C-alpha cells in the first residue's frame, strides 16, 4: 500500500520534506488550495529538489484547486456566533465584525442557496441554515447549534459542490508545470467523467505528449457517488475524500460508500486511495487512537491501494514519525492477511 504525505506550508521547510521522504512516504502531495498558484509552485520546486538530493523515486502529486466559496477576511480573524440568532451574509472580501455582516468571497449569491439549505463551514465543524434570501447580494442565516465563524474557511453544500465549475479554476494551474512536471494530478469534486476529460484535453493542448501525468479523481460529493462508475472508468486512480464527502452527503454512510467504491475499483482493477482523518490523533500523541488503527486496518482489508495523510503530516512538528506509524500498521496487517 502506498502512503501519500501532504506538504502544505509555504514557504516549505526542507528538513520536514526530507524527514518524510526518509520515513518512507511514496508520494508527496502539494495542495494548491488556500495559497496562490505561484506559492504552491515554489513548494513543488523545493520538494523536487529535495527528492533529487535524496536520490529516491518518491513521486510528486499536485492537488489542483477547486472552485470553493470561502468566508472573507475578519478583523478579529475568528468570532463566536449565537445559537439561532439571525446573521447577514454578503458578497465581500472583508468585514469589521460579523455583527455587521459575514463576508463571503463571491461576486453574488445567484443560484447558490435555497431557503432551508444546510451549509457547512470547513470540514463541518459548524453549520448554518438559510433563513431568507433577501437578494442576490444579501442572505439571512441562523446557526442552530451556535459555534464560530473563522475567516477564509470554505462553505460547502451538495448544491455548491456539484454546480460550481471546478474544471475552469483547476486548469489555470496546469500552465505552471512547464519545467516541473508532477507525476500525479488530483481533481477535486469530480461529479462526472467530463471533468476528467476536460483536464486531459487541457494537458494535451498545453504539453502534447511531453507530459502525461496520472489523473486522480477525488470523490467527495453526491454527484460523484451518483456517477461513480463512469468516474472510475475515466480516471487513472480514485481518491475517496472522506472529509468533504461527510459534509456534502450523509456522514453516517461515508464508510459504507468507501467500502462500495473500494469493491468497485477492485473489480475494475483500478487503484483506490482513502483520504482524510486516518491518523489525526498522532498530532497530539505518539501512538494513534485504537479506533484509527481499526480504521486503517479496514482500509487495507477493503483492498485500498493507498492512503493520504493530510493534516497528519502538513501540521505535524515531526511528520516523519506519522509516516512510520502508518507504515508499521500497514506492514503488520499485510503480513498477517493476504491483501
């Protein structure tokens, strides 16, 4: 089983990249969301240089940006919200306080929302409901459980996940890879084979036959689940992105969908990777929670060909240790069972 480790911080810390490589990660993932394309490209260049210096065959994966709607900037950065109090959303890049309005980095809200929609913030830690659509530039919302609003966090619903043009923003990044051609390209919120075909066409148009990366399709919405068979057929590999999948669909069924997708990919002899919240407890402890060991064990026994470590390596002060823990569990299970 392959281990993909996420390298996120910009500017990147070379010693941590080296540590992850030496711990045995097979693929290094660079996310192009949250930072500019140029900043992310600098991370890719550093990663490539360290790989060359280490003389390994570690691969590079670029996770292209998706078209997400995000909370704008707040003077305090983060503010608490009161349970069931009415707040205002407006298209804007900045608000002094959410008591005035909550800024959303969009031109307008046309076709974004319907009354009653449940909208998640980030990975679903907080959600709000649409109370009233005043206009394309003003929406009234409530937070049924209270919580907080954190600047720059994404807002997501099943409607937004499948209706936004992710292909348009993702393909803008492809023009940057003339000199550094990554081994893998990952696409977010894939809801049909046409998105994959669009990116393949853009790569062909820009690079001809000089660069042919493997294209990974991240399944993380109801649209992706509904067209999973055509997506599996069109992509080189499938990524089950459990974070957003648990936000845009019924979170109680995420692991059932994971098992179904693994079974389908095994049947079609297609590589399948499981991502998100695999060894999260290792951010605080040297030994993972027993539930996470059980989770990783089941991922292996389900026939997945790889895992992605996200925050586990991108935020960890000692990311190589997490990679070693993952490899230890994987090696133990693979030695004990025929997988």
